C-alpha cells in the first residue's frame, strides 16, 4: 500500500489554519484581562481576567480577514519590504555584480577545500551575534538571495542558504544576551534590572549557537555529498539550470561599485537599526536607494532596471499573499476575543505541578502563544505580567521566567506560519513552508532539549 500523501500547497495550508482558528472562536469563550501601565507600557493585570461576550467569526468576517490582512499596517510593511528587497536584489543580479563574486568564491572553495568548513560556522556565528544583541529578525530577509545563491554555488542547497542567516539569527534571538526587544522589555515588565543575569545567558547563547551550527553543518555536508537527498532538489535543479552556464565573467569597475554600494547598505542597515531606531519603512527606503544606484552604476537602461525590479517582485508574489494570510489569522483570534482566554487557561494549567514540570510547561505555553502572538515585544507585554507573579507562587525566579519566555519565543519563530518574516524569507528562497517545517521540526526539538537543560539548571540554581 502506498502511504505517500502529498502535502497541501502552502497557501491552502495557511487558509486551513485560518479556518481552524475561526472555528475556535465559536468554541472558546471570549475573555479579557484589564490593562495597566507599568514603566510607560500597557501590560496585563494578571488578577483581572473575566469572561466576556463571545465574538465568533462570521462567514462574512472570515472572507474579509484576508483583505484585512493585506490592510494590516505591519503585514503591509513586511510585504512592501519583501517586494522592495526582492526587486533590489534582482537589479543587482542583473548587473552581474553578485555573479562575479559568487562564482569566484565557489571556485576558491572548490580549489581550497580546507576552507570550506569555515563557511557555515563563520556566518552563523555572525548572524547569531546580531540576533542576540539587537534582535535581528526582519533584517535577515535582505541576506536570503545572496546566501541561497552562494550556497548553491558551493554545492549545498537553498535550505542551507536560508538556514545560515535565518536560523543563525534566530538561535541568537532565542539565546539573546542583550536583545532590547525581548530580554530588555521582559525584564522591565518583570521588575528586575534590565540585562541582568547576562553571564548565564551568554552560556545559553553559546550552547544554542554551537548546536545550531552543528545541525546545519551536518545537514549541508550530507547534501554536498549527495544533492539528491535535498528536499528541495528539484527546485534547486531548475534554479541552477536557468542561472548557471559555468562561465566566470571578468570583474568590471561597475561590478566593484555595485558591490561597495551593497556592503555599504548592509553597514548602514546595522547602524540605522542599532543607533537610529530604524525599522521596516526606513529599511525599505534604504533598499530603494540601493536599487536606483545599482542600476545607474551597473549601467542598466531604464527598461532593464524596471523589468528586473518587477521580475524580482513577481518571484515573491506568493509570499506576499501568505504574509497577508498570516496576519489574517492574528486578526481573527484577536477580534474573536480568545487570546486572553487561551492565555488564562494555559497559565492555570501550571497549578499543582512540581517546580521543574512547571518550568517545562511554561516553555510549552510560551511556544504555543508565539503562534498567535509572534511579536516578541508584544508577547512579553501579554505574558510576563502573568507569568512573573505565577513564577513567584511556584518558586521560579523572575529571571528564569524571562529566560523561558525568550526561549519559547525565539525557537518557534523559526517554524510558525503566522510569522510574516519567515513566510517572506521562504518566499524569496522559493521554499514551500511545509517543506521547511518538515526539515526543521526534529532539529527544532534538539534545540528545545538544549533549552530545557538550561531551564532546569536555572531553576535548580535559583537564577537571578
């Protein structure tokens, strides 16, 4: 008997998730916590939960949800960012600047195999540091075309090309030491000194980073030996067939200028995010500037530049729809008034457990909540005011509660379909979400095992 069942298209899968949560609004009663202001931020009053009139999703609201997903400010900002980044990279690709560097890099690694093992660890550590310090997440989108192309040229696959920047940044995000958007906000809400306990989190960061590198390195090595084992082999084969003619073109002055513009843009991106507080709008504008200047110095005609930009946008059209649908899911559960009810009952489930089981279940609760509240700062504002006092009651320090929060938030960011960033990344890489999820799931459990070890240690030592 043939048990091979074809996974549904990502669009269908996300639509089914949307319908599922709409159905939950008819089953789960509405609930609400009161909000209070703490340190200038609206947070939940953990003692204020009350049931309210349910707001089940009607058929009309279900059909309106995708439209509202496109209209959602954050969702639209991510969609525009993905379009602009894809268009910009398409223009740079058209100039041939990336091509000359990537082909030479591939030639170097093929002629100097002793250097090949450095490729994955070096860049994953770099991205992990950025995830651990300033919370790199959305910014990984801009690196996907470069690392997918380079990874393919080195004999790996597009999953490796995505894993280096995206998994790299998010293992750093999960083991964050000084991330102001998760650790900083959560510690402030838990009323403990901001960025305290950094020494233990540094050990955690090192452990999850090394684990992530080993996972990706072993996988990539297996694919390098036998490319047909890649779950995206057919996708990559078609991509390489259309993009690789085996010729190494000469480097021209225009190529050098475009590459300087590109790396200058990345440097300005990091400075703007860390020092100037830039976010999606500013980063989108930055890449518009990169696209225009690259077209000029790459000596593209107006028609060539416009056609390349539109071709890049066309490649991520499916990702834009998925991003909008992921926002539609969040709109449905928010309007259905079930988020607070879910949070209340999940937190209540921690009663009457021993301290270690409670800590493990807390991690599960934070991970589940990240599906419906994928924003790190938003989840902190929603959960820490409840989890911190709950930790007091069961003997878990508030520092450990924050640690559990950042791990639950960070690890699941790598796989949840409600993350607009992940869906944008996969769209640019042309990797279906279900393929990515199947590849990542077991590997994610390994990261959870590492997380649980550190949580147990934190509980045992009374981490402060």
